[in-house]
């Protein structure tokens, strides 16, 4: 975790503000990590945000099915 | 064929645009829209949360959706349209559910107890850490212990008490960030930034001391 630390990282609030957009890009087969790299980086570092993201994807996939 | 098409769509709710959702959920909200959104959220949350809920999944999801709907209605005017409205609403419901589960799971954990226990055993844990899973030879073991002692010294010198408490709870004990934030009287975002500052300090100090963070402390 220490070695992955960047000088500038977004916090949980900024990640949350963009998470729905990030998830939708993912489900559309686009590349959210390129469009929103700071969100991707935060998800790699924050276990709670990553858990919420994974649950959100699961929920959206279930609704779309 | 045409009749079949008409029949198959007869029971399907018309899809709403983002504008429809916002308009119909803006006070006074339409009961029919709330009901429709509730169905969507329940359908999504059950498979998303089932692995975290020990029992009474249906009731837990119903309660979560009820609380989430209140938040969604409260902040519907903040939806900016970057996604489907239902994606945004689902995000709020997912956080509601997971937050509740985390708080319930850790409701009996006190950070003060962790600190008290760590005062007795924490340094031993650090001293017993090894860089790899393999048993090192005596020379390597001595070298590793020296580095670990230097790391402990860096932690003592570089981090504030708050940063030590937060990093200990989050990284050594795996307690969720919002639970730690609650107990430290702060919020999740501020705590993330506090820990980010701590990680930066540690990274800079490790580099300054010539210790490669790649070589060790992957778990910190």
C-alpha cells in the first residue's frame, strides 16, 4: 500500500461522486480506467470503495438481465 | 406477430428517461415512480448483497431500500445526468446496505481496545514480520530485523498519533474505513486523506533511508 502511494490521490467522496458513471462505462464495455484514471486508482487503494463498486456492478447486471 | 408484440409489451412498464425520473421524484413525488424505483432497487440489491447477509436477506434489502429511497428523494436535485438515473440511485442503495452491514459487524469493536492490545503485542508483531514466506537464513534474518526496527522507528517519528491509530485499525486489523472514521469522530473522506498523508510520509522516509518499498511492507 505504501509503495502504491501517489502524490495526488482522490478521496472517497470524489470517487463516490463518479462511481455511477465509471460503472456504466464498464458495463458498456468501454474503458473507464482510461476515461477516469483517478477513480480506478482510488478503487485499487480503497477496499470499501472497491467493495461498493463490485456490488454496484453486480446489482446493475442483475437488473439488466 | 404484431399482436404477440403488443401482448408481450402490455405488462411491461414504460421505460422512463432521466428527465422523467427527476421530474416524477421531485417533491411532491409520484407514488407510482417511487414504487417502480423500489422494485428496481430490490431486484438489484438482493444478488449484490446476498453474500454479506447472514439471514433474512429479503427483510434487510427491503429496509435498506426504504432508507435509500429517502436519501434519493432528498438529493434528487443533485443528479447531474452522467449516467442512467437508476444507476445513480442504485449506487446510493448499495452504499446504504454495505454501510449498515459494516457498522453492524464491527459495532462491538473499540479502537481504544485495539491500541491497548497493540501496546502490549504490536511491536512484537512488527519484530516477528518477515519479508517473505520462506524462512530466511541467520544473516538475512538479522538484516530483516534491523530494517523492521528502522521502520518501526520511522512510524514512531513520522506519524501523528491519529495517523498511527488509523493505519493500525485499517491496515493491521482490516477494520472498514467508515467504522474507523465514526470512532475517530471524522468522516470517511477526511480519514482517507489522513492516511494518504501518512503513506506519503512513510514512502518518502523509506526512500530517504534507502529502503525500497517494493521490497517490503506490501501489506502496509
